[in-house]
C-alpha cells in the first residue's frame, strides 16, 4: 500500500503544484507554517487527523 504524500504542509510544494495545475487563486488556502504546527501540536495539544488515510481506495475499482 502507498500512503498519501505529506507535501500538503509544504507551502513551496503546494505553490509548485498549483502553478502547474491550478486554475483559481490560493487566497483562501491557509499557509500552515512549521511554527504554526509546533504551536498547535505542542503548546495547545491539538492533533491533526489525516482523514484520507481512513478511506479504502482500490485503484482497479476507481
């Protein structure tokens, strides 16, 4: 099984993908920095839930 990429937290990666495939501006996409991640994860004890990891996906059935 392959897992989802963790590039969703890398703003440089997101901008590059958007530059290649995007059609609309990224004004509403929150730029979640490493500092923000540490602040919420460590100091405020807020955890992220990787929702797509809980969905069964079969490439042949898709």
